[in-house]
């Protein structure tokens, strides 16, 4: 309860920016043999959506494979095989690339525009392209460029093909959502930590609140 109560103050968390102060008087509703020893408000983040290279693709696919039916035991083999098939059929770019930065000539907005018709994330793509939403962010690369292929991204729109398995749907969704996240403003949160002494016993609680959800709506 303490964590929830104090975490509901995002404006304070923003204003004092990780400052710390001490309270030595009993707070309202706290018995006289209790005292709040410390309150710490601290921003958390920003949480950026990163450009997708092959190694990061494999890391994310470990969570993806848990949703696959029947369960798969070899994550890299299964997911890479599906990604290769999507690439061969023109739906995503070459998946085995270590490139994690887009060329300045890449038309990122057109890629987003192509996703506007999707029934799940299409509305987010529309908001992303709306200047008034303030959601757009030019992605910052990780500095790796194999000079042969761009980062992993969707190359053709699809709301789902008749021949696709559930694995195809999920891998395509992973690539598209990750791409949309990398051109979105980062998510930002705040953390509140409270330490309290009650009759000589020390307690602590921690809570987090989202200040800017941006790409978390994706």
C-alpha cells in the first residue's frame, strides 16, 4: 500500500529528479512510534525501442517460442527457419544480419505507412505518422553495419497469409512491432522507494508508475 500511495505522484517524481529527503515527523495516519526514514523519487528509463539485428532477434524469440504450439525445444532453429521462409517470400528483410542501424536513405515513414491497414497495430501506425501525436523518433543505431543487409524489418504488408502457420504470424508480428517501436518515442517511468521504522522494525517498499507510455501502447 505504501508503494502504491507514493507511486501515484508522477509530477513530484519528475520535478525533484532523483533527489532525496528525510522526514523525521510522524506522517498523517502513522502512529507516533513510527517514522518515515526516507523517501526517494527517481525517474526510470528512458526505455528505447532498439533496431533489430540477428542476435537481438534470437533473444526476443526465446519469449516468442513459449507461445508456440506445440512447444519447441530448439529456439534458434525453429524461429530462424520461419524467419528465413518469410524472407524468401518477401515479407521481411534478410534475418541473419548483424546490422543495427538504418541508412539515412531508408524511407522509414513509408514502411510505417504500409502497416496502417493491419487490424491489430494499424491504428498505432496511424498515430505514429501523425505529427500532432509527437510519437515519432528517428531511431539511433547501434553502430554495426555489415554493408550487405539492412536491419531486420518488414518489407511487405500482410494481415496474415492462408499458408502461414501460427509461428509465421508470431515471427512476422515480432518483426513489425519491433520496427514500429524503434521509430517511437521511448517509454519513461518513475520509481518511488520508502523506508519506514515502526516500533523499531524497519520496512521498505518500492513502486513504479509510467509517466510516458508511448511505445508501450504498441
